[in-house]
C-alpha cells in the first residue's frame, strides 16, 4: 500500500486532486464569497459618499443581492485568473521539483562521464520511480568504474608485456611519426632513447639499406642485416589498421638469428642421423658379405660368390640412389618456366604414373618448368598409391583460378595426424621405415621456387589432399 502511495504517479495524482480543489475554492471565492461581498461593500461605501445619508434600517437587502456590474465581472475574472495561475505555478513547481533536481544531477553525471570521471553518484533516498532511476544510475557508475579499473589493469599488463618483448615494435601514424615504440625498438633504432614523435623515415635513413628497403616495400620479409660487424637475421612484419578512426601502421622486427641457428643445428643433426642410418644399413651388410666372399674364395667355394657379389651390388646401388637423392635436393636448379599446354602435359604424365583425372584440363596454358612439375606430380601420385587406398581413388584435378592454378592430388588412404601434417613438408621428416623424408620437401622447394605454395589437408571420408598453387602470371621465378 505504501509503495503505491509513494510512487511518482500517485503523488502526481494527489497534486492534481489538490489542484482541482484549489480551483474549486478559487471559483467559489470569486463567484459567491468573499469577493462579491467585498465588491458590494466597496460599491456601497462609494455610493454613501456621493448621495445623501440614509438610515441603516432603510437598506434591508444583503450585499449578496446586489447585482454585479460588467466592471465587477471583469475584476472577478481577472482576480480568479491570477489566483489560478499562481496556484498552477506553485503546484507545477512542487510536482516538477524532484524531476528538475534529478535532471540537474544527471546532467552533472553525464558531464563527468564525458570527461572520463566515473566517480559521480547521486545521493537520494526515494522510493518512487525516480528513486529507481537514481539507483540504476549509481549501479551503472559502479559498473563503469569497475570496468575502467579492469581495463587499466589489462592495459598495464599489455604494456608491460609489449615493452619487455624481444620483438621490436614501432607504431606509426598517418604522417609517419612514431606513436608508440617498445624498449627493443628504442635500442634498435635510437640507442635506447625514446622514439615518440620522431619521423620513422628519418630513423630508417640512418639504418642499414637492406632494412630501409624492406620497410619501404610495405610487405613481410626475411632479411639479413650487417650490424656491428656481424650478420643479424630479422623477420619483418607490417600491418595497417585504423586506431581511433585514424590510419596507423605497425612494424615488428623479430630477431631470428638464434632461432635459425638452432633450427640449422637441429636440421644438420637430423641429416646426420638419417645419413648414418642409411650408411649403416648399406655398409654393414656390404662389410659382412665382403668378409663372407673372401672366406668362400679362400675355401674355393666359388659357386656361391655370384650371389654374394649380387647382394653387394644391390646394396651399393641403393646407397648410390640415396646419396643421389640428397644431392639432387641440395643442387636443385632454378626453374625455367615456359607456357605449357595442359592436355599435352597430362598425356606425358600418364606414361609415368596411373591416376584418374577428376576435372577437365584448363584451356589456358600453364606457366611453369614442365620437367620439375612433372617430377613433383610423379612423386605425389606415387605417394598416393602407397597410402593404401583404392588405386582408382587416386585422382588429379586442375582448376584455373585466374591469378593462380590449383593442382590437387587426392587419395582415400588413412590420411595424416595433426602432428604429421605440421611436419610433413620439413626436409628429412618421414613416417616410412625406408623413407628419406625428401619427397614432400622437394615438392615444396620446387613449388616455392615457382612462386607458389603447397598445402596438405585431410579429406572428409578419409584420405589426403595435396594442393599445389602455381601462379599464372609470367613473373620471374625465385632463384
């Protein structure tokens, strides 16, 4: 009951009732009593002053029976209107006073929020709708304060991480001036001094030419820079974006020398293990068979010598092929791309391996080194057959995408695990007992030398898809 009576609607309703009662009282006062009597008394006084005196008993009629003249009616209406206006102003002020005070408080709160100050709150103890609005405003301010505090903590954490990362980060605005730079970038470009507000182009003018040209290209790059008499390898990454509605550009310079050195050492260790394994697998039986052949010759048992020599020759040929494979990978010549008609190329490819063409040959000629791409496809199709799926599911498809040609070799074997997919293109990585780990690595080397890419993905329903993306433009190949 009290909640209903304390609501803003109930209070306004009570004020309207009070306004009606005041209007009724004003109407009664100006039409019945006391204003008519007052006007009659005033008229009677003025009439006695102007005429001869008469006995009081001669005026037996009451003041209420005196008719009201037009002038008196105007006076009554004017007095009533003034009283109504005054009453309306007073009641309106009473009704709108809490709303006005709340609006002023909200105006101050909005101004504080605009200035970034969320500590403003409204102190009021009301139980009506305005009180509910005030409580919601205070809760909003509390939420904004907490969010700002959390945001400040996250910004502090992010700034600490960015400042102490070994990657040099430089953020430039639309005019090319440095808007943000971490500690690593200050040491790289300005001997540890601040870079804020400096022209990044002027800083690059004093940097090595290779670094300056890489930044001016606007693309990601891997470059080697001569710094203090030693070579430093950097990976440069550049990204453009809008910050607070304005264009900015982020340059990151990551030192890769140590990481590449560790990868190089790990690669050489892997190569040594693979070569040692293959050499042992071939030299151990050759040594044993040579000893057996010498023993048979000493005994005069020459009938078994041809078999011994044949086995030694087979192991020697295997070792020769293994070494030749490594040599071909290390001495891969630069591709010599020419225009190649796909129909004739596929006809020649079918003489070396079996596959099912899953798409029509593109009408537009490709642009690649036919011998190298043929060797890549022969190896991929051979791997697809060795995957263990049906032979008729080994398919080759070629799609002309305009700027690049998409060549896909697919099978229905078991596919690859996520771990194998991540490492299958690395040199010397193989899941086969007798594998050298050079097939996919050689394919990747040839395709990237053409300016393309190699993608591996498992197929829905089982199997693997190897995708070769070859550019169609006659751009100079990478050497």
